[in-house]
C-alpha cells in the first residue's frame, strides 16, 4: 500500500531532472539566504545529533524545492521518502509512510497544499508529538490506537503557500521561500548543466539562454537541451549567443522568456481592460485560471520584471506590457500620477 505511493512518485520525479539536479549545497547556485539558513540549521542539528526541524519550502514551480529537499537529506545523512499531497488518500496511507521511516529520516510531501483536510489533521500530532492516533473498526467496535513514530523530519513543498492552513503552517520550524533567480545565477546554472551534458558553451551563449528562462532553473535546463540539439546538428556542438538566439527563435521562445499564460495575462489587462486597474478575479475569469495560481505562480515574475503593478484598485499594465501587446501606452500608463 505505501510502497507504491512513494515509488511511483519517485519514478516520475527521477525521470527528467535527475541528471542536472545538484546533489549538495556546494552545487546549488543562488537562493543565498535560503541556502545559508538551511545550512545553519543542518549544522546545528548535526552538532546536537538531533533530527532536523520540519521544513516548508514554497515558491513558484521549477525553482529548486524538490532539489533542496534531497540536498537536505544528503547533508543530514538520512533517507528521503517522497510522496505528494493528493496521493495520500486516507489516514492509513499516511500511517504506512510514517511508520516506515527511521529516526531522522525525511518525509517529503510535495504539493502539500493539496493534501486532504482529514489526512492533514493526523499530521498535526505526528509532527508535534511523533504519535498518530488512528481509528480502527467502525460503529460499536470503533476504537483508536496510538502509534509511536520515530522522530522524523517533514519537508513540505508548495507552489501555493497561501493555501496552507494556519495549524499546519505553524508546525513547521523552518520556512524557506524561494524566489526567481537573477540572470547571473541562471547563467551559472546553464554553464554547469552544459558541462554535465557535455556540450561546449561560452558565457554569452549561456547568458542568452538565461535571459529567456523566466527566472527559472528548470526552464533554463529545458531550453539548454533544445539549444544543444540545434548546436549538435548545425553548429559543431558549440553554443554561442548567436546559436542560442537562432535556436530559441526557431522554437518561438519569447526574447524576455515569457510563457503563454504570462502573455495572456498581459494581453487581458492591456486589451480587455484597457491597461487596468483590474481586479485579480476578472483577470482570472478572462484567462481561465484560478486567481490563487495567477497570484502565486505567474504574477510575481510579471511584477518583478516590471510588466504589471499591483495597486489598491487592482492590477495595472506598465508601458512595457503595452509594448509587448503591440500597442502604444496611453499617457496615464506612462505617467501613473495622471491616471491612477
Ligand atoms: N539552485 C539550482 N542550481 C542548479 N540547478 C537547479 C537549481 N534549482 C533547480 N535546479 C534545476 O532545476 C530543476 C527543477 O528544480 P526542482 O525540481 O527542485 O523544482 P521545484 O521547485 O521542486 O519545482 P515544482 O514546484 O514544479 O516541483 C532541477 O532538476 C535542477 O536541475
Ligand atoms: Mg518539485
């Protein structure tokens, strides 16, 4: 029952990313603050010979949450058992996972915000007191048994931190919020990955891929793979900025790295709502995505890159967003004090 849960997830997870995934803090580029804090916690726990405190990692997809979890396992010298929120259907599934752990082991629950409430409630005592009270039988025979658990570390990952309930959130001792990577960090990641993929790349080539990667290592690695194909067939297996540009242009990858949904959001604000201000709910209906996802997955990047602004009245398109939509920004967008 419990084995398949973690196995299927591991297999899926292992497939694509593994080769390029850094396995130690040393190889993990960027996220300086998060890295430093986690390193300190690991060192302190190791000195005391104690398991690591529970960790919650949040941030948009592809920034390194899963990677950091395995790095933590490696740094603590413990096993990582991985599963995902929606896969744990019943309290018994959770019990099976938890009782299979050894002291100090990490249980990694990906997409922890999608765990069922009934299961989540069992986690509270497991995280706090390392016990699990499970009901067995039904009706007149119903009784609860208490399972003692080893002292384990729960690492939860979520792209939607806003959806984590307060009781669950409060049981994590260490909170790590990952943010988009800057161009230089992504350039280093591309260079490292190119080395592992055995393709030669120069600084400008790596910078070109980095620039179009939406601040996200997973995208950077994916683009690198595509550019590598191009370089292999047409450019003697060397990636320069010219080759990277040609390959990415051929693949219709936006020069600023925006994806389909990013562009739809921008087009909606500019064209349908005349540049805003427009409420999150109206944007969500218009692009057919949940408001929470827009707010936590897409918007942070668009705001960081200066395409949209959050104001009290709603979201507003900036002049570069108008330009991207192929329109000239009205006076009010260029000089916000006139309009908003
Ligand atoms: N700091 C980093 N340095 C080098 N490579 C990285 C870094 N962070 C992530 N990567 C690369 O990006 C890939 C995606 O990272 P990861 O799977 O950890 O993201 P995630 O945050 O768990 O995403 P999701 O929310 O979709 O599960 C990894 O396989 C790894 O190769
Ligand atoms: Mg992940």
